[in-house]
């Protein structure tokens, strides 16, 4: 069970390549099996690397388990964050997020914003030989979020201020949670407070103006419905902004990294987008129907989530004694479903360490070694193999929105550039994913219809 108080927490959180399970899990699973007990985050804990048990945990939220993030995370996320609240309040706030995302993902206004920002970023690189991709893509995702949520344009000073505060926030998100002035954690708490004040000031300005004509942005929609308090509104705006900023940017960085090391996959992806572009008039914008044709792009996204592991595990706690197969999980114990383990399980994935998007290709009743995928059951089969978006009542509400953003960005990226990574620059799980050098790329502008 490790050392007193901290147990095995430091070993569990030891940085490792994100496209692996890490030495801690490898050693413990080899000795104790896929489900074992430990002492983590100052609590006795059950660690589950068993995909079936992980699904059971996530699908029984509030019945047998509840979210149980360490108290310092409440200070940094806020007491009304979707990550930390539970019960009726969680349902209420999540429904607001789901309604916004569901209404947004296919609207011409949102799709146009994604494409306009993508093209703008491609143009900004045309005279450059090197870029730090993680910094660039975070600018892209935060600008898209503040535009769609709050009608703030990328060139406005407040957009830069929000980006700075989110960068400070993320540095302290999983740092040592000790509130000492000058530490990453203390700076992150202050950055979160500044972000809250910024959103609160915008809310009060809107209320003073008695809203604006038309449907407006997401904030207008919430304020018109008057279903949330000011504090709840601030929290849900920041939650959506955080999800759309950090996780989407990280996933795009992972895709770019894996494509650089898989030239055949890059070429196949480019061919799909070249075919879509050939079917359109010059400078004709992408639309929802184009997105639905990006089947291989979707496979690339799924495979990058499996191999890269944006989210390694989540925090849960047993609210009663739970019997699952031969395991007894005691009430009050922390439970950590580890998604990474299932993603690299050879019983679920053939050659799991290989980046192979074609494993997700829909087959018309053609056997694919470990499983058969047919068009009507692709989603159900996928859920039995990976859990990139979590599951149960806390299934990521922004999954489809993120895939639209990524697909449109990749369309313009692969048709305009080729790139190389640095040998010592690869994704590290801290457990959040970060690149050693910020994913420094050597880029070369290309003609999208020329392979040379």
C-alpha cells in the first residue's frame, strides 16, 4: 500500500510516455492482476485496468459510485464544476451543456467559424519553417471557444487575456496542490478567479444591455432561459471553454504527432480530403455533409485517442459495498478506472502499440481478427474496445463538437502542409498530456493536389 499518507501516489503519477501504460501499471498488473488495491491520493483505493469493470463503474454513477476528486481540485475547478458536482445539480448543468453542443455542432455559423480560423492559422504559417504546434493549436481552440460562447473576436485584447489565464490554469491543474504564493497551484487558483470575474463582467454587461437582438451566442441563450444562477452560468461557461480548449488542442497535437510517424496513414487521410475538395467549387466552404464523409478522418481521431490517452483515469468513490465478479469494493474506498490499460490490452486490440486507424474501418461482415464491425453496430463495438470519452452519465458532452473542429482543421492542414517532429519530442503523461518541447515541427507548405 506504499508510504504512510501519500501511499503510492507519486509512483502512480510518475510521468511516462502517453502512448504506453507506464511502469507502475505494468509492474502492478503483472504481480496482482488487472484489478488491485493501493493507497492513492490519501485514501485506500482500488485501481481497475479491467475494461468490463471500468464500464460497470462509469455506468453506475450515483447508484454504486460517485465522482470523488481530491479536495484541492475543487479549489481550482470551482465548487460547481461538472467534474466535481453530482446528483441533480450535475444533471441540470450537464443538460445545459448538452443542449448547447447539440444545437451548435452542425450550424453553418459554427462550421464557418471553425473553417475561417483554420484557414487563418494556415496563412499565418506560410512564411515559417518551424512552429511550436501546442502553442499554436491552443490559440486556435481558445479563440474558437470565446468566439462561439461569448462573441469575442480573436484580435480583441480580452481574447489574449483569457488565453494567458487558461495557460496559467492548466499548469497548476495537476501540480502539487499546496497553496503557497508563487507556486503553479496558487497561480492557477488566482487565474481561475480572474476568468470567473471576466465572464461575470460580460454577464452583467449583457444584463444591463437587456440582451441583444436575435439568438446571439451561447451566453445569450442561457441568460434568456434564466434557468441558472449567475454562479452556475459562470461555471458552465468555464467548463465548456476548458473542455473545448485543452482536451481538443491536446488531441489535435497527438494526431499531428502520430501522422508524422505514419506516412501511409497521412497519405490516406490526404486522399480523403483531396476527394472532398475536388467535389467542391473553388473556395466553397465545408459543410455538415462534408464532415459526414470524413470516415477515415474519424478513424484517425479514434486511434489517436486510443494511442495517446488524453484522459488516463478518472476519480470515483464507492458509496456502498460493491460486489463485481470475484471482487469486493468496500464502501468509502476510492476507485480509479484506468482507461489507458484497456487501450493497450492485446485481448481487445491486435498489435495495440501500433497506430493503425484502419482498425476502426467499418467492414461489411468481414472478419477483422478480434472483432467484426458492421455499419449498424460500429458505435457499440467501439464502446467495448475503448473509452476515450468516458461513459455513463458523465460521458463527455462535447465529443462530437470536438470531432467536427478537428476534422475541419485537419482538412486544411493536410492539404497545405507536411511536417516533421523532433526525435526527442514525444507525448508525456503527467498524467495530463504534454509534449517535451511543445511539439516543435519543421513545416513545409505544399500544394494539396501534389504529392511531391
